[in-house]
């Protein structure tokens, strides 16, 4: 049953998500990039922060929308449907709204870490993990990993005592990557890792996508968090922008009082909220400004911008960069990220450096939702390599990479070529040439060292958009 797959082929993506307010924002952004991302499942799941409750076991709901209230995946798809006719004018690959609805299921939601029994959602995840795929299968946990764990349990229960088990286990292990914003329940630690010890896990937690973006986004990009920018470019732009959550928008996550959900309240200070019984764990921001998209790092890996973010954890890009976890050879942890409440808030520039480009691209795509003519909106330039993107080199070598940069709107394009020092393990000098760029590898480079070079192509459209290429060298 083991099938071959191409690690560089477009991956399939499974999304499991809890109803945190920033999951709605992430879902809206995901759908704006669904022309580039092969979505296999959109599944409601629980976490330690959100679960629907289990009346039979005496477990009350915790920060879960009231019965009958529309949940965030469905809210996002409804808004997407209203925008679809315009979106396909900009890219015919945007999926039909009904096709997306066909991928929506309810997974394991009753309690924190719920794996009690198979659900419609876990069964769809199981099918995606076992099904045909051209490349890797990325199973994303925007909440807990419990619905993914339940799918793996079902696979193990079906095959463990059969002659096929070895092949099935190898198939899942070789091509599956679990990504998660930290661990939001215990199911990875308690079930997945003991039973699937070599399955790749990437912790993609990043500060710049989340509630504390204000603390790590560079000063020159801070305007993209502001109420003014959000109103002009997001919340007043079409049906999808109108559903996007911002500070002081008057909305609540669940019925009843929730001492952590004060984000919809406007014109209240930290002290005033504390006096009303709220636990103010994130500082209040001006009404209309950015709240969070914490889970967007999961799918930002797969945005087809040329940074090759999903190919290898160390490459980095809009979804952040990961480094090996010293305690687990098959686990990767986010570089420079610290847990919010027990250490200083950091991000090491891993996503913050891209933040302006990320938000401008988002704004452009929201404009697509209200613009029926391709010519009346901006589209990102593309950088195309004219040869291999990966090379083997020796210490002191000089190599050249040829590429072209083109803009679909015939805008002028400014090209920047630079060393990605964060993703490189040795020194190199990088210079632009008439045909592309030249890389001079340091003579003291050692076998196994890597050099990563980034090309940025920035157009002069409105808003200015950026396309990239990444060239990778390995010292032999």
C-alpha cells in the first residue's frame, strides 16, 4: 500500500479548528488563498480553550457557541460564496463554494482532548490521510490535535492486526506532517507520539500572527495593525472583510459571560474591564484594529509566493521558520518564539520581517472580492528560475542563478537579492547580476552548511505586492 510521493509536489491540507475568534479570521484568509491550497477537509474540533460539552457525562460547554449559532467555517464560506463570482475573474482555480461546503464536518468537540469515538470529522481526516495525494499531507491543528489523533486511532484499529499494517503505518509516517500552534490538548503527547514515533510534527506558533503582534512587528509595518488601515483595507471591503473580527466590533464568541472575551467591547480601558470581571490577558487596542490570526501560520506555509516555506522547516517564510527540537528528532519548534505568559514576548523577526508584504497581499485579495475586472486590481509579480533552485557547492565556490521577474499587470518591478542569514548556517556574499545573482560561498564553510538566498520582486501597484524566489546551496 505504500505509495511514492513527491515531497516538492503541492501538498494536500487538512484543517481542524476550534471556534476561537481568530480562527474565523484565519479561515477567511485561508479561503482567499484557496486557489493555491489543496484543501481536503475543514473540520470543527475542540481544544483546552473551547469544547462543546457532553451532557451525558456532566461536562458543560466551555467557550463554545450556543446551539443553533452558525460556526466560523460556515460563516467564512457564506462570505466566500458572495465573493466567488469576482474571485474567479482573478483566478479560475478558486473552488466552488459548494465544493468547500462538502469538506465541512464536525469532528471531536465534546471535551478537551476528546477522542472517545469516531466522528464525521475524524472519518474525513482518516480518508484524507489514507487517500491518494501527489505530495505530502499536512494535517493542521488550529485547536487541539484530538480529531487528528482520533483519525489515526481509527486507522490503527482497522489495520493493526492485519498484514497491511506495516505498509499503512509507513505510508502515514512518510508523507504526513502535523502542524499546530503549540499543543492545545494532550493528545499528541499521549497518543500520537507513542504510536506514531517518526511522524513529523511542526510547532508553527508565531507571535506576529497572533494577539501580541503589536510587540514584535517592526515599526515600519505597525501601520498594518492600525484601525485606520484595517477599516480601509479589510473590514469595509466586501462580504469577507465585513466578517473579519477587529477590536471593539461588538461581537461575542459564545453565549453568557466569558472573562477572557472582551475583544468586542469598545472604549473600555484595561482597568475598567478588570473591574467588570474580565481577565485582561492581552492589552486593549483601539477600536477597529487588528486582534489576531494566530493559526494562519499553519497554512501560510503553503501560499505559493516562492519562499518554499513548506518544503523544509528551516526555510522560513510567511508561516514562520522552525528548528529541530532537541528532545524529539521528528519534531520541529518555532524559532525565537516564547510562550506568552512565562517568558518575554519574542518572535526573532521570523514572521514580523514579512508582515507588511503579508498584509498588502491580503488587502489586494480582498479587493479582488469586489472587483469584477482583472485589470482593475493588483496581482503579485512572479519570480521564475531559469535553472535549478538547489545546488551543491564547495567552500569558496562562486555560483550564479538565473531568473526572471514578471508582473501580470505589467507594473514596474523592483528586484532585491539578499542572503537569508536566518536560514543559512555559513557566510556568503550575494550580488545581483544582469541575468540573476551570484553567490560567493565563504572559504571557511563546512560540509553540511547551507546558504539560502532570497529574491524579492516588488511591484509599484496599489497596494505594492511582492513575489519571491528562494535558492538553496548545500556545502559538500
